[in-house]
């Protein structure tokens, strides 16, 4: 009997894998059908939490690794190098699949010791190093991106992106074979679960925001836009969903959230376990990001439910939204432009509905979970 093919995912935390990347596990499990593989063993090296049982139900074996996401220091990086080497030596996968910047950089370095294995480098955005003006962070960015282009020049390597801008950014730091590159539809959306919802009949238009409550998400700019709308006597209600990211130095504090939640036009609901209920209530979605993401999942989920979206002009967002079709694209950190866009949709219910319908169709055309599964299976089959 032939040995089973082994696929090892490397991801910082299992909750991140659970919320965004379950289609990858499904793609790996389906290789027995689409690639004629005799059997598949799937592993996930990650920092485990209460989400582990959900992932394990898909046949994924979780291997605990402490990624210490809050630190990129030398000592913690060396510890992670040795931890990953032990995992790689134990599993000896046929395919490594590194997800996000830290696993790509550090895991990719260790994986060089396993030249027979294929490597998939899955860039889910350029991360905090892109947004920071700190000279140390900018130096780190140059080092990281040069390392990635170096990894990609090796045979049996593949780059997965969630928007074309991240590929252009990589090319500034070195050449690599773009023939071994694919752009996914973000993390993919289950459009049967997140189906088109009836448009709400709110007396006051509700704006929906879903995401990690960190400063890079631009919630402060959205609050400024609310102040402008108040001055114009445009009544809206902002529903904030999400939690502070306590391991992120740029998290929004609980004290600041309490101040915002004290406003009459803001309600902070914390983390939502039922995203469909969020978009049943909201009239539109606002994604005021400062950038760094690959393809905001909250944007895709809102669009799948048939909600118009207002986004900033950053990678991922501008790849999904076509201006005046699915919503509006506004400049980064421009509260007035954001307020203007919100006012257009607040005062025109028919336009909101038309853009929401177009957003749903955009997801169906290119950004479903099945699109992601098919694309990843193609890559795995090619590499095997």
C-alpha cells in the first residue's frame, strides 16, 4: 500500500485557521478524489485554543506550537525555529502550507532543511510592518519580503495571494516565478449559509462594522465620520462587533471602547458568534481599514448577505469593490469622504439595495468557499 500524502499547515493560532481557512483543510481532504491520492494525513502546527475540536472534526491533527504572536524578538524567534524543526522532523510532510507572514518567514527558513517537500507560502496581507513608520519595522519588512522571494525561487514552491497588490509589493524586493502564483478569493465564503437576506426596514439606518478592534481597522476614522454626519443632521446608528486584540500593541483599549459605546449613535456588541444576525440588522457594511490585510473577511460576509459596502482604497478592498457598483471606495483616513459616501447610501434606500444585490453577485462569481477549495486543490495536485 502506498504511503499517505502528508500536508502540514502552519498558522499562528487555531482560531484564525478556524475563522478563515477551513476550506484549505477541505481541499486537502478532497485530494483523494481529485488527484488520485491513495490517502491524506493533515496536520496543523498552531497555538491551540477552544477552537481545536472544531478543526479536528475535519480530520486535522493539531500539533501545539507557541507562536508568541506579540513578539518578533530574537529569542522568541529562535525558540520558534527549534519548535518548528521538531514538528517538521516528526511529520516530514509532502507539502508545507505556511499561512501569514510570521509562519512564512520563520517556518520557511526551517523548511529549507527539507528540500524534497513542496512549499506553499500563503500571504494573507502585508501585516503591521507595512503600516508602521518605525524604521525598525520598515527594515524588517525589507528583510521579510526578500526572504520570501528567495524562498519562491526554489523548485516545488508556490505563492498564494488574496489580492494582486501584495504580489506587486513582493516584486519590489526580488524576482520570482510568477507562473507559480495564484490569487484566491480571500478565505472564501459559504454562500449557502450566508445567503442573501431581506433588506432591513430600520427607522434609522444601521451601519455595520465587524473586525478586530485594533487601530489599523480605522474605527476612529469611522467615529469622526459619525461626528460629521451629526453636524449635517444625518441620523445613523453604528453597530460595532469585535473584540480588542490584547496581543497586538496597537489594540483599541477597553477604556476607549467604553467612551465610544457611551455615544447615542454607537453600540458595541462584542464578538458575534452568528454573523448572519449581524447583517440581518445592518443596512450596509463599513470597512474603514488602514490596510495590511489580504482580503477582509467581514467585507465578503456582508456582501454575501446582500449588503452594500463602503471601503477604503487599500489592497483587498479595492480588488473586490468596483466603485459605484457594490459600494464606494474612499481614501484612507479621510473622515469627510467616508461621511459623504455614507450619506449617499443613507438617503437612497433603492441604491443601497441595488449595490447590495451587486455585492452578492460579485461574491458568487469569484469569492465563494468552493472557488478557494478548487484553486487550492489545483495547486496541491500540481505540486504532488
